[in-house]
């Protein structure tokens, strides 16, 4: 069961009953470990997005702070994610190289940050509106097959993208499809910068081995520190060197590149300002912002649902989306990249014993303190170390068991997965997500638009059951049919055709149509029923409708169908006696036939 109402200050009630004892201590201990694990991830995701490191850090701080305060889940940790990072990188590159192709590298970087803040603001606004308008259930129209295909495409994209700094090769300039970047890398593999590659391999091995160490020890932070210290001690990154961003395309780097070579890393207090949205770019920003909003909502709600306990209140996806929206709006005003649900940090938060939403709030505050006092250290981290972490992350994103299920379950699931994956190779990632969602919706409509018409009859003891092939109707003049499936515009033509074929049986004088499982009709179905009634009336026959809910009755009244069929021919559903409406319709049909026989005699 899902709750739908949005509480604008959910943390206030939790704060009033918060226990400052063992609960507070467990939340604080979990928060400290989560904060230490968050720092390297936040920097790596900003690096993947092609943005300054601080935007990832600010997203991890403020995204978690506000979504934890205003969302639903006690365990959800938000912030930058791999999927939103690669989607952001792809979308921003397309906008910049389409509208501003002649900017210098430095100017492109500044523009990318400005566009990003505008995007995050739009993302937050979309999510706030979705939460307040209770549109959370719309996320169900994106199948898990699409998410699996998209996740696989993102993992491959991150892997290909991070191979360039891992090998010390200058990346392909411009906004290029994934397959072109992969081909460019293999063409320039001989230009590998050996010191960078060796460092990357050593860090990758260290990250792999660190998986065997208990989660309470923040090994990524330790590895980052050791890599930075080694580079400084061995003088492998002299200040006079040239970073891979300054060599000619495909050239060989002259030193190991550090984060400070990409530009200044801002480690001071963020300033608050509302981003100005460039109206001339709104047509390009909105589709990208909507894709990021949808993806981050899917991430957050999937994680949130998975951690609901039996004693908890019903999961409220609208509250989760509202909290995410608050976090993203304030991230935009404080300089952070888009915030979404992070699987790894949420799992860690749960496993380390977090008890309430305040564990997420504490972790963001701890991370803020760490950055303020140790921010200078961030600039000395080698890019190859970040690349090694993201290469391992991309591999861990590949859930082969889920992929196998999606590929083997049905042809539709396999088709949705493969189409989404192929779209990731040949289009930008926002377009790939839309293609996947479109395929998912089309497959749903295709399945839902095939209603089944099942004939029923009454047994000797008065129970309603499906009519077997060899059975005969208890009264050959009365036929009872039940429409099962989704009755909407996509099913209207098939419904009308099937009922028309059934009505061609001239022995049927009265047709009873059950709508027991139908909670909503649209105009197309109303027209189909109107045509059926008209066809039966022309041949002196009658249509009765039974099992009508209050909502369906209102639609029949508003459409004028009640007046056409006759109010006496519509029988309302009774929750206490589900079959009573059809029994009443059957009794009414028998009475009509008796009157007809009496008159004809």
C-alpha cells in the first residue's frame, strides 16, 4: 500500500520524537563512514560529468542534507550518481557544441557550470511539481528492462570515457557518440603515457583488494591519499609540466595529470544565488532536465521502496520525490550538480546501522566540515586514481543476473533492453532514456490494449462461473460476458469488434456486459458501447451493464450513455455482494423476456 499525501515538513515530527541516546550514536557513527566514502565518489562523478570537482561535492552535501530532511526514506542517501553524471556530460556537450562551437576550453568550462545550474533548477522544479501533484505512480511506466539496458549503456560509457585519463590519452574533442569515442581510443592506444597507466593499474588493484576490507574503513579515501603523496614524493607531476588537456589531440602527456591541472578547485563556503535561465536555450534544456529528473526519481524511489520495513508507515513515493526536488532546487542555488538516489552509499548507510533520516543529515554536515578543512588536499589527487575508481564502479554496475532475467523473460523485455542499450551507443543519453521509456510505454499499451471477453453462466446453486466450451447457457436467450483488461482508447476498437461478433448470434436476445474489474472508462470505450447498444437496438435486442463502480457510473452519466441505454439497464457494483449486480441484471433480463413472450402470445 502506498501513501500519496505530501508533508511539507516531515523532519519536524521526527525531530520532536528523536531520542538522543543510542539512536543518535548509531546515526552519527553511520554518518561518519558514509561521509568519508562519499568524498571520493562525489569528485569522481563530477569528473565523469566534465565539471569542476566542487559541484559534485556540493551535490553530495546539500542534496543529501535536504532530501534526507524532506524525503521519506530513513536510509536513502542522495547526491551525484554515475547515471546522472554521464547523462549530464552527454547533454551539456551537445548543447555547447551546437550553440557555442567556437569557445575556448576555459570558456566552455565556465559555460558548462552555468548551464548545469540552470538544469538542476529545472530538475528540482519538475520534481517538486511531480511530488505536490502526486504523480509518483507514473514512474511505474518505465520497465525494469529499460533501466537495465540504460544502466548497462551508462556502465559502458563510463568505462570508455575513463579509459582516456587511465591511459593518459587526450580524449576525442567535441560531442561524439559512444562508438566513435571507443574507436578513437583504440586508434590512439599506442600513445599511452606509461607513468599514468602504471599508476592507474596500481590504484585499480588497490581498489579491488580493498573490497575485502570491512566497510567501516574508508579505503577509497586512503588510496586517494597514498596516490597523492606518492606523486608528490616522486615528483611525477611537476608544476611546469603540461597536462593532457593542453597537448594536441592524440598527443602524449608529459606528466601525470592532477585535479589542479583541470582548473582551480573551489573549497570555500558556497554562495547562494538563484540561477538565471537562458530562455533561448530553454528548448534544449527542458528535455535534458526532464530526463535527469525522471532518472533521479527512479533511482530514489527504487532504493526507498527496498528499505521499507513492515512496521513503517506505507511508502510515500510522492514524499520521496518532493524531498528530491527540494534538494535539487537548493543544489542549483548553492552550486551543486543534480542529486539522485545513490545505491552504494544508501546500502552502506543501512548496513552500518543508521536508524533515522538524521543519519543522512549528519553525513552531509560531516562531509562539509571535511571539505572546509581538507579541501586543499583534493587538488593533489591524480586523475588516473579517479579513473581507476570509476572503471571499477562501471564494472560493478553490470548486474548480469538482472540482465539475464530481462533477456530471457519475454521478447518484449529483451527488445526494450536491447533498444535502450543500442540507443546509448548512437545517441546522447537523454535521447536514449526517452527512446527506452517510449519503447516501454508502447509495449505496455500493446499488452493492455488486448481485452479479453469471457462468457459466464450461473451454476445450479446460483454461482457465477466462466462458461466452458461444452457447456450450454442456462437460458440460450441471455448471454453474460465479462470484459477483462484495461479498457481505454487503445482497447476500444478490439472491444467493439469482439462484442459485435458475439452479438451476431441471433439467439441472444439480451446481452449482459459485466464491468466488475473496471475502474475507469474513456470516451473511446463509451463510443464503442454506444455503437454496440445501437446495433442491438436495431434488431430488437437489449444491452445491460452490470458491476458498475461509482466512478464508471459517473462517466456513463457524463457521456450521455446512461440516457441511451436506460438507467434501469445499469446495475451498480456492491462491494459486500460482488455478484449481486449481475444476478439482478439476469433477473431483470428474465423478466423482460417473460413480458416479451406474454405480449407476443
